[in-house]
C-alpha cells in the first residue's frame, strides 16, 4: 500500500462561537490521522485561515491540534 493512500475521509462543517463557518476534513491513513480545518469566507469580512493537526492514534487529538493552530492564527488565542 502506498503510504499516501488514505483509508477513510470525512468532511463536516460547523459554526463556531465567532459565527464563522469551519470546515473540518478528517483523513485516516494506515499509520496516523490528519485533520485539516479551514475558515474561508466568500463575503466581507474576508477570512482565510487554516490549521493542520496529526496524531498516530486519535482523530480527536489531531482535530484538537488543528483547531488550536486555527484559533491562534485567526483570533490570536488558543482553543481549549
């Protein structure tokens, strides 16, 4: 199996406490999880931010890492 081939992939959208739409893509590879989260608005105020997280055992931990990076970049704060 090619290490770049994924086993499973899902995408979900949610609205956060700042009323921004966040798209979360969870990708399961053979040996780890990767989560990519983005805020990308098509109307003012324009925002284009992203965060990436990985974890060898848990999609949830990868998502937390990705959201932490996203919130730090977009709002200057860490998401708990």
